């Protein structure tokens, strides 16, 4: 019997040892595989970078062998026969080649318009990317400058277009590194550049010539608004704020584009005790101003949406334009009355930080009293007014009106008894208001009171 017990003991120990060995072996294998995979990816990336660099040098060498006047692209501001966008298969690897040829105005001899020969020299940028090409690690760039063989001369048929990209948010100025694409099908221009540290991008050349409201501009950047110009009315269905640019040779042509960093907005619907109220339909309007209505000149925004909160009383809007937003309760909401919106509507959404809005609602089947205080001089809501409600049974409660002029009773979960109440409303600079109100069971009593200036 003792031998059998010892044998079982040894068998148990052997099984545990086997599991330990298997775990160590798996750990070593996984570590080796991870290291091998990382090494393989690194080798592939290095080979891609070397291949992209060789291809970029090859393309730049082709440019160096061209005459100065022939250096240009098929759709860029400086016209020529070099493809602006090209896909190349090199050693079994797909590469995308982008060639940008642009004139540079050197401030050494003055700037436009004082310098009529503003096209001082050409700058060629060749970008070779692979994979998705979305990061600096998967692309290479080469730059080179090319000067004219003799004295610079003015090209009277060539124009210049300055695109200035800036933010209208507090403390902001020019937006750097925004991608600016300018297209004009009449002149054959289709060129893309990035804004400098001041938010400027300059387009010049023989394809940037006389054309009225035909230069279509698209400005984009990750985490920022994408802004697209539109044809002037009636080419657009409304009067757009940002219209296609015009170029008149011999003139300073500027297009100013407002681009802001995107933000987040959260709508929370609650009752008077701050308990969540779900599935509330509403409409939100605001954000970036696109233009004006052609018939009544009202503002048109890029955010005009009918939506609703979820079952928890929350609706999140991610990556939307900053600006002024108006909240309105949907007519479909028949069981609740709007008490207040905090911050008061219309509210301002900035790029940073994000904004959370509390929408307070009152059930129409609750014995309650909602009064909205209005100024007599301009019919706007009056905040800070003292609303005192009393009755013969000893009820005595005062509520200060909110930013949108609202005062709501009851103020807690204690029963609000039906009956007749005395109302007194006071505010600095206004005449005192007194009245009586009758509260019925299971019914919301809602009214507006206008206070007269003293």
C-alpha cells in the first residue's frame, strides 16, 4: 500500500513538472515569435524606406535634366509634363509618388505686388509613400531648388493666390499644417499644399490666372473642420460664407478660410431632482456658419439635426464644429415641459474643452408650478428674480429664477399639495409682482410673468 501511495505522489509531481515545462516553453516560443515578427517588420520597413529613397532620387534626377522652363507638373500651378500623382511598382513594392513644383517668392528682392517678377525660382518636392502613407514613418521627401538660367523676368499672364487659414476661437490665429487643395477646371489647376506656421499657403504660376469665382478650395486637417468653398449664389442654393476664390493677374488675390478644431457636446435630460429622463426628442442647430438663406437671410449652419437622448438621458455629439448652438424640445415630447437649459440656449461650444449641457424637464402629470420671468423692456428672460410661493397651510418657499428666467416648484421630493398659493416676484430695478395661482392634482401649471421696470 505504501508503494502505491508513493507512486501516486511521483505521478502527481511529474504532471506538475510537465505543466511547468509547457508554460516555460510557451513563454519562450511567444517571446521568440514576437521578437522575430518585430524584426521582420523592421527589415521590411527599412527595405521600403531604401526603395522609396532610391525612387525619389531617380525622379529628382529626371527633373534635374529638364530645362528650367519645362519643370512643371500636369495639373499644378507651374505647368509641365511631370505627373503630379503617380503609382510605381518597384521591386515588387507599390509606391505612390507625389511631385509638387511651385514658384517661390524670395523676399530678398522685394515681395508682391512691389516685386512684379515675383516668381523668383522653382522649388520641387518629391514625396514617395508606401502602405497607407499616412505617417512620416511610411514616406520619404526630397526637396530641391531650381533657379532660372538668366535674370528673372515678369510673367504678366501668371497670377498669385494667397489662402489664409485661421481660427476664430479665443487666443488662436493662423492654423499650421492644414492641407489646402485648390482646383480650377477652367485653367487645369489641381494642386495641394500645406499651410506654413502662420496658416498661409501661396499658389502661383501659369495655371493660376484670370478666373472669377472658379478656384475651388478645400481645407482639411485631422481633428479639425473640413472647409469647402461653394459657388456664389445662385450657383449655390444659399448665400455661402466661403465662396470659390477669384484671381485677377496684377492684383493681390486672397481667400480667408476659418477652420477650427473640433469639439464634443453632451446633452443630458433630467427631471427637477436631477434624475435622468430618457428618450427625449429634441432639435439642435448651430456650429459653423455656412451662409445665409437666400429668401429670408437667416443663418445656415453645418449642424441642423433632429435627435434624442438614449434610455439613460444622454446624447453625445463627437467631433463637431464649435460655435453657437440652439436647443429646442421636439413637438413630439408631449409628457414633459422644458424647465431650463444650462448653459442657457443658445450656448457656445468652444474647441476646448468639451461641453456638457443639462436640460431640466418637468412631468406634466406632476402637481407643480413653472413660471417664466420676462423683462418688459426687451422681452428677454430675467435671471436672478426672487419668486416666493406661500399658502395658508404654512408653505413658504423662495426660488431664484435661472439664466433662462425659469422658477420651478416643488424644490424637493416632498409632496406639493394642490390648492391656492400666493405668488410674489421681486427683482432689483423692477416693480414687485403679486398674484395667486391654483395648483391642481397631477397637473403642471405653467405661466409667464412680465416684470415692469421701475
